[in-house]
C-alpha cells in the first residue's frame, strides 16, 4: 500500500464505561503509536458515545446489526462517490477499514448468544477474502459446547490473521473446536500490564495506609448465576467482613467503583455493613494510579487486579471465570485467587496476604517485568503480520 495513505484501524469490543475495556483501548492505541500514519475507527454504541469517540479523533464506522440482521457489509457496497462524500462527515464503511483489532477481553463462548459468535465469524471471513488482517488481541475464550459454536469458532481460527489467547484453559477451549491449532493462535498474557497509571487532576486523598476493594456486579448477576440473590448476599457479607477486618488492623478501606451504576449499587450495599469510603474515578489511568497508591487490594474485576499487581500492590482476586486463575498465576499469585468466596474464606486469605506481604512485593515486580516483555514480543509479532498483509 502507498506510504501516504493512512492505515484505518478499527478497534472492536472496547468502550468507555467499563474501565477494563477502556484500558484495552488505550493499550491498543499505545501499541499503534509505533506504526506510522494510522487512524482510529470506532463503531457507535451505548457505551461508545459520539463525543468521546470524537475526542479521540476516531472515524465513525457505519454499521447496523440487529439480532440475525447484519447490514454492515452492505454499506461497503455503496458507490465510491457516496462513500467519499460520507468521509467528509467523518464516516467510513467496513470496506474502508484496513485492519481490525478485536479487544473484547472475554466475549466468545457459551455465555454469550451464538449469533454474536456467528456474526463475528462471517466478518473475519470477509476480511480474509479481502486480504485484510483481523486480529484478536489477548483475551479469554470458551467453552464451546454446541456443534454450531464450534463450527463458528473454527471459521474464526482459520480466517483470523492472529489470535492471541490469554490463558491455557482458553487455548484448550479452542482446541476443542480445532485439535491442531495453526501457529497464528498464540498464548500471551493480558496486554494492559505496561500501561502507566497517572492523572491530570488530583486523586482522592486517603489518610494513612488504605486497602482498595473492587467489587464486580457480574459476579452476582442473573446472567452468570441462577441463584443470583443468594450469591449477592454471600458476596456482600464476604466483602464487608474483609473490610471490617482491615479496619480493625488499622487500614482505611476504599470501595473502588471500576465500572458504573451496577457496581455502585454493590458498593453501597457493602458500605452499609462496614465503614468504607466509595470512590469513582472516570479516567481509567487515574483509577490505576489510585489503586497503585493502596497498600493491599481485593478485586473481583479482572483489570482491577491487574492494576494492583502490575504496580506491586499485593492483591486477592475473587474469581467467577477461568481467566482469573491464569492471570493471577502470571503474577505468581495463584494461591490468592479465591474461587469459593465466603466471609470466612476471604478473611482467612486476607490474613495470609498480610503475613506474606514482604515476600510478595519483590515477586510482583519481577513477574510484572516479565509480562511487560511478553507484551513487547506480542506487538513485534503483530507488526510483522501487518507488514506481511499490507506489503509495507
């Protein structure tokens, strides 16, 4: 391709409301800085409002997908003169996009509607036929139990330019769809580890040492649990017990709202049972900076835990998915991934964490450095793939 033509890169699966999804958007943008002359493309969505997309200078992709109806590829069949006119208004079609980076984090498996997986499979196949790279950034996958989901995932495996898989369990789920995975499927850790936390405005000031507790409404949602109400009561009581324990040990306790309304309600329920301050910071890098100031953390948010661990803050993760244990193992903290949550199990784990804190801190620094190096290796491989596809 011509050196003068900007490379239009669409980043999919990201948003501004969920801090983890926002961090993955920022990690993609940071990695793309190494490439010359790239321009961002984003599709509209309820959590990707126009004003915030425009602040990033993003082209607006024209797309329309409702259940089984997907008109997105048809916009690319509009006459060239009309598509050129649309660009004056900041709009592009799928045909204009040169590269897709898919950064959903965890969106492909039995927990989500089959049609979402099938729509993505068709999109990946269209990009392969057009000679354009569709790349899955590091994320979790699976499981895939039906013949239909396995077939769709198999199409993705054979059509994607690269699939970065965050953990061995996800890799085995892909192998359940295709036993002999091609070398375009690669194991690599989460790629937000190297993002530096910082804030352009003053962070909330907490007097003395404090613990950051980061709840996750998904853990107790009906989407993930049939007995969500009972799970919610147990969850709130466990976090409140840990908060009270930490207060007795001389820590201030801060509940960090890592997402929005649903997490805020959960924070409020916990705060009724324990003396906690609730903090909500919109800027994801400022959230990371704030968590980095804590002495210890307890997180049910995947990227909340990474925010702590990557900055040397000892952290307990409460798990609702296989992706948590793998992430904690990457930091040498597998023993602090709590899958069976209760007031007793969490307070016991807090005691263990505090007793071993001095041993944990240097280990976190060492493992974080290794993960950052793996991130660099991932990006180098991605750049080479783009060069191969785009002839640069």
